[in-house]
C-alpha cells in the first residue's frame, strides 16, 4: 500500500475476501497478515475500536503460528484514545 499499488478500500476488500478462506484452512500465518492489513486500514480511517480488535486478532494468530511475542504493546495505542 505504501507503494501506491492499491487503495485502503481495495486492501480492505482483499483482506475481507481472504479471511474466510484462510479461516477455513486454519491458516494462522496468513490470518496474521489479513488482520494486520485490516488494522492498518482501520487506523487510516480513525476507526480505533476496529484497529484495536484487528491488533488483538493479529496477535492471537501470531501466537498460534508460533511467532515470538514482541511489539504487542502496540495494542495500547488505539485503546488509549
């Protein structure tokens, strides 16, 4: 998105389309990226509750995928507003 390859709305549509497919496969690795994308879009649109939820979901799937838990303090940002 930073390179201008798609708009925030296009990214959101792609992530929303991918989400049920990845959920059906139990693909936690892919869901990390989906939720990070949805969080970025929510942040851009100042939808703080959605941003917080997306961060929480991203962390949940990251744990399930075996990612080390670093940077989870980012969840506090949308929760403070």
